[in-house]
C-alpha cells in the first residue's frame, strides 16, 4: 500500500509534465498565449483597455471577421484562397437594403441577401473546379464583380456614385447591433457558428474530407473523395457567411454602404494564417482563426487607445502576416 502511494506521488509530477507537454502541443496554444500576452501588455499600457465596454467593442468589432474566417479557414485547408470576401459582404448587404427600401418584407430580403452570397460562393467553386481557373484569379475577378454590383444595387444603371442605402428594420438591425444583456448579439452569433463549424470539421465525413483534399488532393480522389464537391461546398459556405456578415454590418450602422468590407479580405486571411492555418493546405482550425481575428482586433484597438498613427497600424498588420507565414513555412520545413 505504501509503495503504491509513493509510486503515485512520484508519478504525479511526470503526469503533470506530460499533460502540460500535450497542452503546449495543441496547435492553437501558441497563438492563444500570444493573445494573452498582448492583452496583458495592453492592460498595463492603458487603464481603459480591460473595461467591459471596451472588451465588448473589441469582440463586436471582430465578429464579422471571425464569421468570415470560418469559411476562409475551410477554403485554405482545401488548398484554395478567396479574395472576394469583402465584396461579397458589401453586395449582400446592399441587396438586402435595396429590397427592404423597395418594400420587400425584411426577412425575405435577408434571405435574398444570404442567397446572393451563397450564389457568389457557388460560382467561385464551380469556376475553380469545372473551368479550372486558379482560385486566386477567380476570386480576384469576383472581388471586382461584387464591388461593381454593389454600386448597381445602390445607384441603378446610371452609375452615379452613392455611398449607402438605409436599413432601418429593428429586427434586421438586431443581427448587427443588438444586445443580449450586456453581450453584443454579433458576438453570440460568432461563437455559435464557431462552435458549430468546429464540431463539423472534426466530427463529420465531409469535414474530414476537407482536410484530406488539402493534405493530398490526388490521394483523396483515389480514395473516393469527391474533390470538386468538397471545394464547391467550402466556397459556397464562405459565400453565405460573407452574406451574413454583410447583413450584420448593415444592421449595426442601420445602413448598407458601397464601400463596406473594403480591405476585409486582407484581415480575414491574416486572421486565418495567424491562427495557424497553413497556406499549403491540409492544416488549420476555426478556433485558431478566431483567436487570430482577436489578435488583429486587439492590435487595432491598441493603436486607437495609445493614439498611434494609422499608418503604423497598417504596417504592423503586414509584419504580423509575414511573420505568421514565415513561421508556418519554417515549421513545415522542419517536419520534412
């Protein structure tokens, strides 16, 4: 009995070390630690940073990026890329506002906006898989098409420049600007979607196929995976999530703007890469992408809090992206 107790005591520290070792091997742990360090630094740099109002503003500000990063994570895991997300956000929100402004029932207009995002995503996936145009070129072209259509929905065919259309339905506005208690409703939406899609990637056949396609497309095809279907699903899901983000953005401001989402493609891809998703495909997680989005949001908030120049914010985001990609390349090189 005494020997067993002593053995248990001796094994305790080893078990603890083993548990800690396994914990730090989790892909998201490194980026989570970086987020914690950044939050700690900001809490010392500004006495206002940890105030609940500021923290809720940060999380609400990152909700659109976090929601779109769910789709982009799946796209990049399959070995693709999508540069059209900012334009899809704008055109979906603009169509919803235009239909509501014209008298359509608000929730039917919302369904049309989501359907437009889904349609753009399906077109992206079909062109990439069936016409064999590279994802970069396909989605770069769709970026321009979506942005142009947002002006058409805003101004008509005459081409006059207009910046926004009112979106004043209280129910629709709640999607982007509502609260449940002190918690912004966009944060609730983001958390629910992150949990649902994280479960989907880890526990469904299609979710595992997304990783298989990105790891080795030829091997996945020979194993019976419908590679085209997997890619189309990833782009279509990204499209409808961008549509939701566009409606949320319009709801927050009670207006849909033609310049909504400009530059969001950089922010979303940066969040995904910072979160540990490999641009080579086959690796990544939605949880990591959302932590990456949180890091981006904290950095942006830090520049506002500390009254630093805007150009430094843009430069710092670029540096963070390059470092994240370089780290991923070095890590993959060591594995080989």
